[in-house]
């Protein structure tokens, strides 16, 4: 690949990480205007519409007997459980703190691959994982209740559960991507997510009767720009760069989240929380000192 092509791929990855980081702020805005389950259904429905319009570019589809179990588990992890836990998280903690918890995802994927796929994991990676977890716990315990984070410890725990779901999704994606294109798998997530969240929203929350420009705009942004745009840019970057190199860009998500939360929501971390955040990043850096972590590909955020 040419030098220019590599730079284009890296710019695409940086933009994708910025879009994923901005999703926490967009969700905060949307949840303040509309019921959470209706917000998630709206973004899934819009994503489904885009994939239907682009179906001609769906790529490979090689179904084999028994795949339904893995495909069902894939969609159960994400978007179903993932977005439920993320919605709960952002109702209790700040976007800045929730974004920091996402820094654990590459390490969770590495640990999951070790446990379930029997991939080798070094002591350095294990030490980095433990250090990052300590930083995440410290970040949560140092958080104080506020209007944007009424119960930060509970909210950060929900975000950690969302990351566990993302880990399960990534491991299943690695297995299924040999027979299904990323387009097929992500489109299936959007379709099943729409079918899952519509009855859930009808049962648990009243149908929205008032719509604000901020609420509707946030849902449109989440469905079109974040879900479809970030996914497309990320996959373009991964297709042009080694996966191990592309995975390092995921650690930019919490950085962008902190930046957007400060600019748009006025959220700030305390000095102790900044130290805890630094500990999380130190753990991530330590884990990649000698080995590379598989990328959390295809996350619908």
C-alpha cells in the first residue's frame, strides 16, 4: 500500500473512533428528551433502513447447519443486551466515565480469547488487564453523584456489563466472519435489534407524544452517522491496515468521549478520576507492550 493510502486508512479509523466516542454524548441528549428504549429502537430502525437500501452490496452469505445458535447468541450479545446495559449505564453515570470503561474492551477480548478460543496470553497482558481493572474501579469509586451521574458506581458497573456483551459479540464475530460478510452480520444485528426493541419499548415505556429537535436529531445521528458511518469507516480502515495496528485506535474512544463530554455537556473529572483514567490507559499500554490485542470489530455504537 502507498504512503497516501495508509494515511487515508488511519484518518478513517480516527474519525470512526471520534464518532463512537460521540455516541455517549448523543445518547445523553436523546435520553433527556425521549424514553431510552424508544431511542434504541429508533437507531436500530434507521440502521435497518440503510442496510436495506444498500442490500445489493451485502457480500458473502454461506449458511451452515447449526449456525443459527451462534447467530442468535451474536445478536443477543449485541445489540440486545449491550444496548440495554448501556442505556442503564448512561442513566446513572456520566458520559465521560462510561467512555473510560470502554478502554477495558480490548483487554476483555484478549481474556475471552484466552478462555474460550485458547489463544495465548502473556503475563504482561494479564498484568495490564489487572492494572486497567483497578483503574476502572478507582474511577468509579472516586466519582461523586451529580445531575449527570446520580449513581456513578452503579452506572459504571452497567457499562462494564455492556463491555462483557461486546466481548462475547467480538469472539462470536471472529468465528462467524469466515462465512458471513461484515455487512451481513451488522445488518442482521440492526434487523433483529429493531424486532427486539420495538415490543420491549411498547411494554416498558409509553409511546413518545412530544418530539423535540434535539431528541429526534440525536436519534438520527445515532442511527445514520454513528451506527452506519462509524462502522463503514472502521471496516475500511481495517481492510487497509493490519488488524493488530487498527485495534490500537480503539483506545481513542474514551479520549474523544472525555473531550466531547467537556465541550458539549460540561462534564469534568476530578483530579483523582484523572489519575484513575491514567491508570486504565497505563494498563492498556502495558498489555500491548509485547503482544497485540484483537480489535473489538463491528461494535454498533
